[in-house]
């Protein structure tokens, strides 16, 4: 299974971006899909996660501004980012926990989000 993330780019503070992450390969069931980010010089942090039941959770820093959604049929997860702030600047990574005969985890490549003030 591979993940392909896209949608990063340059935005002004207050602007919006939408990230996409699609999984390719054999998946029996998706347990959860998660967005992480890592800013320069900082540790990777969880941004938002969605499980197979559609339940979501967010870091406090993005609550009310970011929305995660998933499409199990498309094996995709999205992150709508509104009211962006310069501190949202980071490499964003998607992650999937799934079952393909065994429990597995896969990471996608990062997509860079840069927010200018």
C-alpha cells in the first residue's frame, strides 16, 4: 500500500488550502487515517485523525479551523485548512492504519504548506 499526498503550497495568513491523501493497493479495511505535520526544528505532531466510524479528533491548535474527512470507497482522506496561520507552516504527512490480512501502517510522503504573514 502506498499513500500519495497532495495539495500543499503557499497561502497567505487567513487563507485556505485543502490537502488530499489517496491510498493505492490492497486494503481490506481502513481503521483510521491521520494527518501529521512537522515544522522545521520541531517534532512531528498529530494534526487530525478520523477512524472507520467517522469519528474525528484534532489537536487544540487547529480545532475550529481544520476539518478532516475521509472517503473509504476512494481510500482517501482530506484536510480542509481554513484561517491559516504562519505557525501552520510545516511538512504535512498522512498516515493510514489498515488491515490487508494483517494489521499494517503506512506513511505517505510529505506535502509542504507555507503560510505567509
